[in-house]
C-alpha cells in the first residue's frame, strides 16, 4: 500500500505564507516524481507542482513564482512553500506520484481576503 500523509495547512490572510509537508513512502520518494495537487468543490483536482527524484521541478502557471517545491531525503518528505497566498489558492492540497491511484486525506488551506 502506498500512503502519503499531508500536513501544514491552515487559515491565513491573503499575502501570507504556509509550508505544507508530504511524508512519502521511502521507495516512492527515492524513485518517482512526487506532485502536489489541489481541489475545491467548484473545480476539478488540478496540478500544482512536482519534483522528480533528481530534483527537477515543475510548476503550474497559477503558482509560478509564488510556490516552491523541495525534497528532504533524510525525512522522505516533500515540502511546498507557499508565499503571497491568494483567496484563489483556497483548496484541499494533496500529494501523490504522478498517475498514482491512491490518495491521502489532504490538508486544507484557506486564504481569507
């Protein structure tokens, strides 16, 4: 069973920052790209950012320049640093391998205006 555990969400004012954490299975962390996604009741789940095992990064246009994804090998953890948050960023955030079939509980991010 592949399981990801997301944490770090919360309530923040527009313009503020949060850092999300994704604890990943060791084998998955070492060999596969890991991505952050987000979902709201009004929108389909969308891609946010991804990081490959070699550290290569990719971002959705909506978060480019504001969010940064990183990896900590000692903790098998992927982080998403979110700066200059906007109300439009409000969503449940999930991490997973690209195309992974199993989703965790996610972590709620709420940005107030």
